[in-house]
C-alpha cells in the first residue's frame, strides 16, 4: 500500500519566491536602488502573501481517522488546509478514504496494517519508526492540529509523537482529543486516556478536550451508539473549523495568524464554546443571560472563577445588531468570570442572517510557563467547594459518576 499524498503536493504548488540572495555577488546584485514612486505595490503581492499560511490537520488512530472523514464530509476547507490520517489499521483507513484525504499507514513493515491492539506503547513506537516520513508530512506549515481519541493504542501513543516532531520543527501545535465514556468504553480505556493525556501535555501548545461522557450524559441516553460518536465528531469538527476560520476568513476587526499563534502558545488548556444570540433582544441583561446559561451547560461549570481568564473571541454579528453588542459580550464574560483580570483577544465580522454567532476559546489555567523569553501567566482550574484531597478521593471512588469524571479531566494539569 502506498501513501496517498498527491493532495498535499497539489496544495503546496503556490510558493513564495526568494527575491534575492545576500551571498550572490553577480552583476544583477549590483543594480542601483529602485526608484521611489508614490504608486502602491503590485496587487499580486497581496494575493501571494494573503494565502501564504498553512495548517495541517492530522487524525491519528482509529478515532482520529474517523474524525478526518467527518471533517471532509461536512466542512469546506481552503487550499491552505491539508488533512491527513495516520493509522496502524489499514481497514480503518480504507473505510474512511475520500479523494481529499491524505493518509499514511504507520509501521506497515512490522504491524502489516493490523493495528496496535489497543496498546499505546505500540502506537508510540509505530510513529517513532516512521519519524522521517511524519516529519516530511508536518513540514512547511504554521500550525499542526492533531485530532485523536484517547484510551486505546495508536491515537493515545502516536498522537504525542506527531506533536513532538512538529514542535521540534518550530511549528505551533494543537491537540483536539476526545475522552472515552466510561460506561461504554470501560475503566481501562479511561485510565489509559489519563496517561496519554500527560504525554499530549508535553508537546501540545494548546489542548481542547471533548468529554464523551458529558456529551452522552447531556443527551440523557436517548441517542444510538452511532449518533453518540457522530456527536463527538461534530464537536471536534466545530473546534477545528473555528481555529481555521480565524485565519482563513478576514474580518472587520481581524485576528491574524500571529495573534492566533501567540494565543495558542500562551494557553495550554482551552475550552471551546459556541454561543448563538438571536436578533430578538439586544439588552445587556439578555446578552449576559444567554452567555451565562451557555457557559454553565458547557465544560466550564464551577471552573470559571479564577484569578485570570484569557479568552479568544471571534464574533460574527448580524448586520442589524447594535454597535454596543461587542462591549455587552465582553462585559458579560467579565461579570460571569467574577474577576477583573479577563484578557480578551477579539475579532468581529458582519454576516447575513438573524443570528449572532460567537466562538470562544477560554483558558483559565494558572502556571508560569516560559514561552520564548517571556513568562506567561496561566490560570489553574479549581473547584472552590472541593479541596485537593477531597478531589483525589472523588477520583478514586467516583469513576462512573459524570461529575467525578469531569473533575478528573479538569485536574489533569496537576504536577
């Protein structure tokens, strides 16, 4: 079986030329300075550099491969985005093949396409053995987003290795991972996910966790098994699409690639929320109520009241929304967080329709982490009503309790 990578090559045809060589002493280099005029640069320069960014989305393992299929089936992606599936299971790749999916079968000489048997160490070894190939795959891009399901073999073990290889090349790294539902995938998968998460933390600049236990609990067990996993894929897809759209879609108040990379490198654990505000009532109280309800039903419940909160806010407002809405949204977030130390990086654009859509990436970790030469203040997840000892006890005794599971996930970053 051969790697299917013509799509990646096709999307890299547009190159930025090097205009001069500092070591070239040819006659061409001896030309006099260009004559200064009042005319603008050629418009083609904007066209060239506007599309110079590249993002690669890499699904690792069985769940990661399924997610890549969902991303290609349900979303449109610009040419700057390339999607890959890396897996040890040939059948999983073949089942999810589309003309736009690039793929690589990991460690095919030893594993022969038969998977990792749920062993994360085999998944990690498979990625290491194909390190040269993977480094070629992640080459020449600005952001690598690894999507995977934690709890079994290839995604749990191979995902962190892919992030490591990208990070060694100076690429901004993001992980969007799903956590297993204990009642469906079992205690062993959950424990394996906990261990894998520690490895993801080492190499991901930012991590978003999709908790399948919460998604299933929120549906009150009315969904079929297929619908539950589709819902999980949709959640991952929404997170990844919102990251890409920040860069791909220019807006009136713009968050550029450099802004996004700085935010991702400065905030390790991210929570993603999409808020929709209908064009019915634009009063500040109503906007605050909608945002408050949405946050309390998301994964931030009881974990938003901390010393510092960092937020990336990308808003698409209806054309007839009042100018005050952006300040109302920012004030609402500050009020709900119960702290004056809320840093909001925001962008906005105007769209047609009767709905205002706000995408939030929220971090409230607390940790001093060196990013380059600048110390970055992170904000620690905490539960005001639970001490560390009580939290540890709950994790040991309440594995099958949704609240206990969520508490464990939010406390992963304990050292």
